[in-house]
């Protein structure tokens, strides 16, 4: 059985997201699950289609102990 490896988002990605959200007056994501998700968020910010609601922790859905990083 193949298992996908989840890589943590880089500091540079997290700083870029923080800066781009601040610059645009947008709410930052509550959590960035992976390097891949960070790239998707940055792409969405550049394209003007970022939705902070897509990146919220919902108590009913996720236990904070399940957050990989």
C-alpha cells in the first residue's frame, strides 16, 4: 500500500501567505496543512480567488491532535 508523504509548509510559504493576506486585507488561513496546500493558497491569492473559509478548522471535523504540523 502506497502512502503519500505530507511535507510541512515552508517558512517562506507561510510568510508569503501572511504578507499577501495582509496586503489584500484578507483573513489568514487558520491552518496550512502541507507544502502543497500552501502552494495552492498562494496561487489562489495571486489569482484573486482565495477564500479564507476554505481554510478553517471546524471543531466538529478536525481534532487539533490530527493537525500534522
